[in-house]
């Protein structure tokens, strides 16, 4: 089996393939594993650009079993916060989205007593979802479930049918508009850091409930540590990875995938080819647009070009600071004025998310320092208009062909990056005085940076959006026909382009595609938990609660309190 891409989807596919006796080789154009789940070093600082929360990081759900089968969490400490996100309005008022429904209800009612009834309704739904997570299926794709299995799955949801029905049929934009308090009306849209105008209430419940259940924390070692752990699990199982190896074409003979052609012209043959890289690249370039039925053709030629069908990319500013900033919260979404937003090229809505990343990963920077991670959702088009260089270019260095090295993009592009950097610094300085004088390291990336490293369509980090035509159509296609293409044998899709969602979806896609492959080969699928290291442990960091409601404890909580779990 050949697997294209060593992101989490490709590594997961490789692990489950080896567990089921398939000889495997992963081809990855980058020098390191992980794809979007990555980090890089700048001096003494490791800049982690991915995991702000990891669904399934704690037990009590099927997501957790997948991570343990992949060896992703073993031997690590999972860090959790009692506040999922803080949304700070333009007037300085703040909404603290505790994931615990009791604390959340008390806090929100204190902010807006007139909204008490709607607040209780929301928190009651969150209480129900905390129980619902235990029955949510991740281990087996619905398309492979027999009739009895489907009935059992549906029966397990019966106690939660009302909250699921209401939360999946109500957009959060509509739900939040019911609040009397103007800050709550806006803040609820930003619970998940950014505004997702097409999201119903359900994913907000899902994330907060997972967080409350200590199953949406962050893993020690960060994003690259997570990717390396799964890579090592794959290698221990006997898999092979070829880095700096860029696939240019999937070879097809007699309507069967037979291997790949690499950028150096060499060809590698295999019985099965799985693509776990960018979906548009796979279908439209590697396969030259062949083997697309009407649904896939519409998805990848017209639907994908419509606004909101795929997740947008990010602009990111990293700062490595020489001193600690104890007042910096783990995660805050700042709502911006129109004047502030106007300075940020391509911004999708007037807000930025700011994380004091050293609270998540203190092990990734020297003691007594701070890492700040500031991001905003961004349209790639303005950045493309400013760039006059290639989006990717391969070069030989030290006798090795490399495919993700920096490329020259022209003066206008770099001027825009500097302008965005300076604008974000002004915003941060206003909210955290002294940041500018403490900078030791700074790094800015745009959606074109994401394209250079991963080849992802328009710089997206998550592929198809759920709850809209693109994601819904794909899910139905996979459910009905599996992760293959009509008329092409021995070929499968994996990773985020074979599903919708984040890291756990990419990891689960690897498990699911191998279940389809085993079915097609007449094999019984098997998987086992990695026993080479102990199970993860958990620690809860309390986020300081400022203001009169916090009482005298507020001052003491400026340093995080830790509770072993």
C-alpha cells in the first residue's frame, strides 16, 4: 500500500494498515510528519500552530480509544483549563465561557439577569451533551454498519433526541440573537474562537461538553509531539516513510490504481493507493479529473469555489517574549473595531484570537518567557493578489530535493505582512502593555504559507466545512459509496478530505478507510491499543477570574492553580 501524505490522516491510515498486515510506505513532500499538526523552532522558542484543544484527549468516549490505538497520548500529561474561551467586547467587558454548565450558568446570569431563562436553556443542553458524548460513534463508519448496528446506535441517542434535534436545526447566529444583552448576542458566536456563521448550536455543545469532561485538553509536547508520537507508533509497527518525496501523479492501468510517479520522475508500484493529502490536488491533478461521478465533479469544480464551502485559512502572528505575562489568559477572542479590522488584510470578521501559548505548552519555551499566538480567519484572495511569486517551488539543497522552502513573493506581499504584524502588535500592546518591549522572536504567516507547506486548497487547515452543501454532500457520498471513486479500483481517500472536522476526524478517517479496505479484501479488521507507554495523566489549570465576583481569590489566581485528575 502507498499512502500519500504524512499528516495525521496518512499516519493513522498507515498505523491501522500495519495492524491489519498490509505492507505500507508513506510519501510526504515535507521534511517532517504532521501536515497541519505541526510546530517549528525560532531560537529557543517552539512555535506551535495547531492544537488548541484535542477532542478525545480524555476517556469516556470512542475518540479517546482511537488516540490510544495510535499511541498519540501515552506517557504524556494532558493539560486542561476550566475556561474554554474568553470573549472580550469592544468596551472591555468579557464573557468567560466555562465548560462546566453550572459555573457557566452562574457567570452568564450574573452578566445578564434578564437573559436567565435562555441561559438556563443553553446550559441544560450542555448538561445533556456531557452524557451524550459517551454514545457518540467514532470507531466504525456508518456506511459499514449493518441494520442492527444502526438501530442500536440510534437507540443509544434516544435519551438525547430532543437536545440533538433542537441544536442541529438552530443556527448559532439565530440562537445568539435571542439574548437581550448585546455582548452575549455577539459573544456566543465566538465560543469556538472564530465566528462560524453556518454552524448550528450542536458543535458548540459538543466542544464545550468534551472540554467539561476533560476530553478536549492539550497534550504535553504540543502538536509536533503528537505527530511524532503517531509516527513512532507507525514505525514500531513496521511502516516506512519517505520524506522530501513529492507525488506528481497517481498511476492508473485498466481502471486500477497501480502506484505513483514522484517529482524526480521515478515510479513506485503498489496494490493499493490511499491519498491522505489535499483533496482537490488528488482528484484534479494526481488523477487529472478522471473517475469523478456527477456529485464529485460538482464538489470539486463548482461547490468548492463557493464561499464558505471549505474552512478558511489563517493569518498568524507568533511572539516569543523575554519575560512572563501572568495576566495573559490561555485563550481570548477580542472583538475589534472597524478601524482595527481594516488594517488586517483579508480578515473574515472583526475579531482576533489571542492565546498565551505558554499556558498550554510551558515545556516549549524557556522558563520565564512567554509565547503569544494571535490569529484571524482570512480569505486567501487578497494575499494572492499581492504575491507575484510561485505558491510552491522545489529546490535541491545538499543533494536533496526539498519542496517546502520559502519562495519570493514580491514587495507588496511583504509590505502587507509587515503592516498586519504592526497592526496586531498595536492591538496586543493596548490590551497587554509592555509586550512590544519584551519581543525576542516574531513570526508571521499567511494562508499562502499554509499552501507552501501542505498544498492545501486555498490554505485551508480543515478541508470541507460541515453543515453546508460541501461537507454534507461529501458525508453522504462516503456513507453511500465509501472513500473510493466510482470506476477506479484499489484507490481510497483518507484524512480531512474524506470527512469533515479536525484532528480526531482525520485520525478516525484512517481507521475508517482501513475498515473499507479490509471489507473489500475479505479480511476481518483489527486494532489494538499501544501498550509501550503508560496511559496519559491529566492536570487542570484554573484561569483567574478578575473583578468583584472573584473576591480576594482573584489576585492569588493570577498564577494557574493545578488540580491533578
